[in-house]
């Protein structure tokens, strides 16, 4: 138990030294750059530099959040507003991005945290390593280092002890040992206090959470309306397919059977020919009904889950497709259906529009998020809203608060990433 406490104290001291040195240097540098960039906004230069500097500040703050969780078990939520899926290009887009970041309250809280981190935060972070290192200095003095300092005319002080003799040096070593014993009990709490101070400034406030919740509710209402419209369109498609396909064939079969009943005794050969035709129509009607059911909810999806359903999709593609699935359980049926049809649409795009020769599909679940990445070696140039069906995929995922990201430079490759928050059973 004692060895464990010593190790924890020394580790807290090392982490405090890091926070008070390397992290402090980063805080000062980013704060100065941010202030200079903000001052240059009226000149136009800041419109281009500010987003990059603020993005660096956010990454630095996010790293600190990770350290708070791993080093002191202090959770700090990320309060930044979500960037639009399709940012505006050019100068107008740059101005909009800069304005959007400056209107985000989390931006100004980050800058306040940088200021506090380089002052009060540094003091809290410095105490743990000082308690450890100051003990070492007391022992060094006790080993005789005090004497040449004293003979050179120096009046060395160790805390409140004036070291002018060996006995005073031993007293300094004793005081340093006492400080080290104190550090065994206070170093971890001091490090935690440092991160609690950061949480007070970096975590979203109640007002920010309410605003974020309102934005999320508005987005969900919008995607719900899209889902309702999509459902209505899907019902109309099913009705049209039934009317023009299976229903028409069944009506024709009924008429043929009536004719067969009337001529079976008079013209058996003709009746036999019509029976064969009716059998063919019944087979085609059954095939169309199966395709229709598969389009509504594929049987393999209901029976085997998303992983096997995606593998079945890949087997039907005319190009080589590698599928990697890592799902320790199953999501809700509605989530699986949304993910399945989203993957189906993306794979269709890869073959039909990108003219890909090879496709890679990765499906896995981590941190409460179902993540699907579809990559192809096609010609690229895919853009959400360009008529390739990706807008429909985005709306479908948005119903479940999911997101779609597309990276598709001209010439390829194209990578489509989908994320849906969900839990697996």
C-alpha cells in the first residue's frame, strides 16, 4: 500500500511537471496567437488565420480533456457546435466559418481556460513536483553541498532554515522528507484540483447545454419530417410496384384461368398452352413479390443481422468487395434497416457512378456508435446533394441522429463514413 502511494505521488509529480512546462508553453503560445489573430480580423487577415488558430486551441483543449479523464478521472464534456456537413466554399465559406466559430460560446471559454491554465492552473500543477524535487535538494544539501556555498559567501536558505552548518543541513533534509511525506497525501488531490479548475471553464454550461439540446431537437424534427416524407414516398413506390407488377400478373392469370375453364374440353391443346403461360406468370409474380419484400426488409437482415446482410449485398456486386465486420451484438431493427439501405445505396453509387474495380466495407461498433466506412477505388468526385443518392442516405441516417461524411477527391479514392449512435444487444 505504501509503495503504491509513493508511486502515485511520483507519477502525479511528473504529470504536474509536464502540465507546468510543456502544457504551459502551449497555452501561452496559443493564447498569444489567438489574440493577435482576433486583432487582425478587421484587416481581413484574421478571417483566414482565426479559424486555424481556434481549431488548434480546440485540439489542445481536447487533449487536456483526455488527460483529465485518464490522469485524474475528471470527465470534461466537449461543448463545440457541430460543423455543417456541407460548408460553403471560397471566401464566403471562410467568412462564415470564422463567424460561426466566434459565435460559439465554447470558443471564448477555451480562451478563458488558456488564461487560467497559464496562471492558477500552473501553480496547482507545480506544487506536486516541487514537493518531490525540494526533498531531493534538502538531501543534496545534507550531503555537504551546503559548505562550499556557505564558504563562497552564500547564505543558503531551505524554506525557513538558514543552512550554515551540517546540523542545519540535516534539518533541511528532515524538512524535505516531511514535505515528501505530505506529498504522498496531497499530490493526487492537487492534480485533480488542477483538472477540476479546467472543467469549471471547459465544460458546457447549463445555457450551452440547453442551446445545444434545442439545436438537436430542431435537427431531429427536420429529419423526422424527412423520414415521414420518405416513408410516404416508399409506400407509393410499393403500391405502384404491386399495381404494375405482381397485381397485373395475378389479374392476367385469373383471366387466363377463366379462358382455360371455357376451352379445356373444346381445345385441350390451347388450354395446355395457356396453363403453361399461367404457370410462368405465377413464377414471375412470386419473384416480383420476393424482390418487393427484400426491398422493404431483407429476410437475411432479420434472420442473420447487419453483418451477414452486408456480406450478402457484397456477393451480388459485379466488383470485388472486401467486407470486414466486427459487431459483438445486434442493434435495433430500425437502426439495422437504416444502416443496410444506406450501405446498399453507397455500394450502388460505387458501381454505377464511380466505376470502381474494388470496394472495401468496414462495419464495427465502438463507444456507443455504429461506424460504417465504404471505400472504393473509383473516379471520385462524389458530393452530397449532387444527385447520387447521398442526400437520401444523409436524411435516412439523420432520423437516428446519425451523420454522413464523404471524402472523394477527383480521381479517387472515395471514402463514405456513416455513424449512428446506438447500443448493441
